[in-house]
C-alpha cells in the first residue's frame, strides 16, 4: 500500500572528537520526489580514511542524481560503484594504500514514503516510529560475530571490521530485508560508531522524545557524547532524517 507524501527535513553533525583528523564524511541529495543520504567512516590512518570516506560519499551522490531510482538494484549499483571508486584511488606506497571506509546509505521516495537502506561496516542506521525505536542495522564487526557465537566480544578490538569498502576482493553489503514505508512521525539516524558507541543504548533509544526538530535532536545527541567525556573519543557524525506530513507545511529545519 502506498504511503502518504512526506515533508522531509535533515540535520547533520560531524566532530573530530579527540582525534586530530576527522575521517567521517556524509552528504545528501534531494531531487523532485527522491532523496539519497549517505554517511561513511574512513579507516587507514594518516588521512587515508578521510580520502576513502569522501570518495565514497561523492560517488554515491553523483551517481544517484542523474538516475534517482529507489530500488535494490540502484542501492547495489551505488555502493558497488563507491567501492570501485575507493579502490581506484588507492596508490601503493602512499597514505591511500590500505584506505577503507564503512558506508550506510538511505534511499527514499518522499511521494510515497518508500524507503530502502543498506550498509557495510559498523556505521548504523536507526529507525524510530512515533518516538519508539524499531531497531538498527547490524554491525559487520568481529565483536558482533563473537557476541552472536556466545563468546566474549571484548576479545576483539572495537574497530575490527569484517567488511568495508576499499577491497578488490569485494565486500558484504547488507540491505534491509523488506522496504519500509515511512510516515509522518518517523525519524531515521545515520551515524558513525564514534556516536553510537559513546551513548547508553536506553538513552539513545529515548533520545528523540520531546524533540520538535531534527536539529534539536542532534543537539541532544551531541551533548550526550560530550557528557560521556571519553578520553579516546573517536570522530562522531550523524545525519538525521525527520519525516512530517506535507500538509503540516513544516520548513526544512536542518
């Protein structure tokens, strides 16, 4: 069943944390009735991760705009193309040799509310409906594999990923099992692990309650990260997607 047309506002947050370089990147593009949003968390050190993340984000946006189709095939095309773009920028003997990046991508038809998303790595997409957290994407990390196997997840470093862009051998793209139809009152959050790992899960689940705008929500999340006061705070970034009905006349608050 087709959903109602949406009025979508966005807000973004990206901070270096305790690191010298911010290797997160994000972007979005909205055309006539369609929206793509993407967030990446680079890895590779010495600026290589930053290059990988920016390359992947740029590719997704530039590849979607001429052909703004909301489908699984398009989602795969965008992410596979982003991987190829990162690999093409790797130069032996330079900071880009082993650069990698996580990725999470959202495709949305604002006319019907039809939404798809997919990811590689441990950057997440969270979905709230009416203030209730419905869930989030599963991390592609060694910690998650150990946890699911009933083993001690602390045996693995948090940054050990089992999939990421930048591999000539390919990567594992996980796409939501079934498309979602978003409605007014839904909210989505694309974020890097530097944000979600700094926040208590219960607090994060309730973070949207009482917020009137996407920006107010991100302001609350940033305060939460700052209060965690982690000495090793990683880069933290988030892209909030706030859904309202077109009849509300709400302007872009991002």
